[in-house]
């Protein structure tokens, strides 16, 4: 690297690191059970960057990556896993909780739930 471009390189490298850290933090908030390596792999799959990409290209890719769908999926899977684990722990409490939830639903939601439960 030439001295004349050192500041520019450093700027984009730091900007990319900040954007990457932000994305990793968002993934961790969506599913705290994910390891750092798992979160990193998810990001790498979403971005598909070349290993020789410039710091500017990397930074811009991390800044514009849309994580909404991935975060939504991770949250859903994490919460579902927690619900299943809690349900297995205390089945009667699960039935009681589901009953309370169903009683609080509107008629349209109850009808949709009944339709989904019927074979």
C-alpha cells in the first residue's frame, strides 16, 4: 500500500469493522444462542464477498446488507425453541398458558387457529 492511500485504506477498514460489528450484534440480539462463528457464517453467506475485496467494497457491503428477513427468521426459531423447551418442562402450565392465549384471541383468529388444527 502506498503512503498516499494509507489514510483512505484505514478509514474504509475501520468503517467496515464498525458496520460488521453492528451486523453481528443485531444477529446476536435476534438469537443469543448463536456463537460468534455462526453469526459470522450467516453474514458471509449473505454478502458473498471475494477474499480480495477492497476495504471500501467490504464496508459498503456491510452497510447496505438487509438483515430484516434473517433477523426475523432467527428470532422466530429462537423463540420457538424456547417455547418447546418450556412446554416439555411443564406440560400442564403449557396447556393453561395456551388456553389463556386462545381466550384472548378475536373470533377471526380463533377460527383460523381451529382451521389449522383440523386435519
